[in-house]
C-alpha cells in the first residue's frame, strides 16, 4: 500500500496536489481500519449465530449494531449496506429462536 502512495506522490507537481496526496494517504489508512472494523463486527455476529446460542447472538448483535451504524454515518459504507447487513444478521438470529 505504501508503494502506491509513493508512486502517487511522484506524479504530483503542484503544492496543493502534494498536500492532497498526503491527505489521501492518511484518509486511506483511516478508512481501511474502519472497513476492517465493520467486517470484524459482522464476522463476530455470524460466529455467534453459528454457535447456535440465541441469547449470546442477540447480545453480540446489540453490541455491534452501533459500530455498523457509526461506520455508515462516516460514509465508509453506504447506509443501505449497513442496514442490509443488520437486517440479514437480525433475521438469522430470529431464525435461531424459531
């Protein structure tokens, strides 16, 4: 990833362009971390669902739902994407109870 950033810097000529390149490197690192956090939250809920314990799965879902929302609010993922993930996870949890 750093090599892409270095290559990007070399092609920029203007001072404002260099600044934007620096900013984009920082933003990319932050966004990558948030995307990873989103995926980890979804995986942890799926893992709890796979274990088959409805109460535990619901507890993990309730803990991770705000994480999905906050990342959608920051526009890392679209709000509909976060809503879709939450809806499908919740449906899977409800299926455990039935």
